[in-house]
């Protein structure tokens, strides 16, 4: 699963899954462009070495966070491009038909 291993190696030592899911995730990211989440984690994470991952690893992490929150998947992989991600809005609670 895209991003799972990176999450386990880079995020789990400081964060629990509940800090990235449910009401906590919704309070930070609901209705915001996906680019904001991507930019936040790519600039500030991991805490001990911010910005140290590759752009595609940050995109993988975003995809995994969306999956953790039962967000609908797309037909294409998320790009490691904040301009392209700005066109996608996070809608917590929206399920695939």
C-alpha cells in the first residue's frame, strides 16, 4: 500500500494513527486543498529532519493518510506537485459510490 512503509519508518515514532485520522484529521484538513497537506508535511516532517524525504515519498504519505481516513481513491497516483494537488479538495466523510 502506497506510503504505509514510509509512514511506519518516518511517522510512527512521533505520531499515533489517531492523530492522523477521524475528527483530528477533519479539524485540520477538511475542505482544504490537498496541496496544503502535502506542503505541510513536506516542509515540517519528519520532525527530526524536516524536508528530508523525496517528493514522491511525501506524495505517498499523503495518499496513505487519505487511505487511513477512508477517502475515495482516484484513478491515478497522486503527483508530487503542489500545483496539481491544489486542484483536489479534501472532503472528510465522502465515500466512493
